[in-house]
C-alpha cells in the first residue's frame, strides 16, 4: 500500500514510471499517521538519527513522512528491502541500485511534494506564498538580468515566487543546490529544461523541474478533507 494513497496500486505506479512518466504526489502533513506508522521500521539508523536532530517538529515530521513515502515507492518498484539511499557529493539523495527511479522532495506551508522519474533527474520546490520575503533584495542577488526583468514586469511577491520556485527546483534536479552562483549558471532562459506547476492549495504552490523533452506528468493529490471521514 502507498501511504496516504490506499487506492493506488504499486503495479500502476511501476507501469507509469517504466513508461517514462513523471509522477508527483502532494499531501498534507496532517495526513493521519496510521498510513505512515507501519512503514517507520524501514527507516535507516542514519535517517532515524537525523529526525531527532531537527530543531523544529514540523521539519522532523516532514522528513520522516517524506522518507517513508519515498521508500514505499522505491521498495515496491525495485522489490528490495532494506533499501539503501545514498547522497551525491552535493547532498542530493538517490538510490544507487540500477534502474532505480530518481526522486526529490520539498515541503512548505504544511504540505509535502514528492516526485519520481525513472528516466531523468527531477527536482521540486514547494513554497508558501504567504511567507514574507525580501523579494527585491533577493532578486537583485540571485536572479540573472533576464530574470530581474521578468520580476520587474510582475513587480510583486507572487512574481518573485514564480521565478524562485523554478530556480530552486532546477538546482535540485541537477543536484547542485546553492553550491553554484545561481544568478549566472542557473537561469530560466536556458534551453533544455521543463517546468511543471503543482498546486497544493490556494496559497501553497510548487514546481517540478527536469531536463530533456516534455513528459507525461501525473499528479496525485490529497487534501485534509480526504481524511476527515
């Protein structure tokens, strides 16, 4: 069973990933823990220790739920337990087994976004649009001249977030993160990248980024009301 999505079958997920589809799952941190608790024993000792090192309980909960969800998909796809999840030199998590799907996770505004692809690297970013940001100062520091022009035309926090989430997702897909000068080496005007918008709710929106040709993107979403009955 897929945590939080009991109606989905692993065979369906496996077939979609094998066909080259991009799969994204959006669900709230308020998803009942009964869906995740049975899988908690699958977490590695390193993951369990990291959970205890988080200063904020929401961050610990998001990490725990995210890793449990990722493991449930990968273990079902690969048919192997326990599953090793390693880190690249820049800290991007991945499964080193051959033919394993790539994945990425982000959380914000009480929501989680997890995306998978077997055929390309993927990066995601999820942002709460209500969060106060120093939009102009950040744009001047991190945006390329072309992106600054895009921001100026929009001129508000929404315009800033639209650009910022794409850049974050793009950097997470390539695995570089903030280790590169993102105003120069990562710009939305570069070719060869796709960006898919994902909406959690009215105020929490995200982006899935991946290189190459456009693919079928299937989004599975849960809301708090889905678990109220």
